[in-house]
């Protein structure tokens, strides 16, 4: 379940993850043409390596899953969403460092680092 790397998910897997997760889930909504998304990708992976299993990290390609992005009200990429018990509890847009992601998660959830 936890690999220390973000999992790429499609629409069905996204809904399944949200429906049964007992740990917070942070979702990177991205697009392949997006420069800031490409800058965020390695930082998101570093954050997953340091913060799993306290939070699960997944990636959703907004070009491939336009219906999910629309349902979530995504207006720009990259956008990170934080879910707890299937409900959105946080949202932030723009590229961030792994440290900034960790701080943001801490602000939303309390300490989540190891």
C-alpha cells in the first residue's frame, strides 16, 4: 500500500482511494504540459518518501481525468488537495518544495512527519 512514491491513479482508483482511506490522502492534480507540475513532481515524491505512511500520496492527471478535475473544481494546475476520511480538508495551488509540502500538511493536520 505504501511504497514511498506517489501512485498515479485514474478516476475509478481515485474514487476507491477516497472512499476507503483511513489515513490522510494528498492528491497532486497535474497535467503533462504544465511546467510548474513538472517542477513539483520530484518534490512531491520526496515528500512521499519522508511522510508516508502518515499520509498517502497520489497523482491524478487532469488531462486524462477531466471529469474528476471538473467535479473537484480544479481551475489551475498544479493543485494539491488534502482529504481526510473522504472529505476535502485542504487545497493549495502552485509548485512547492518537499519541505513546504510538509509544512502545509502540518498546518492542515498537525505534525505528520516521522
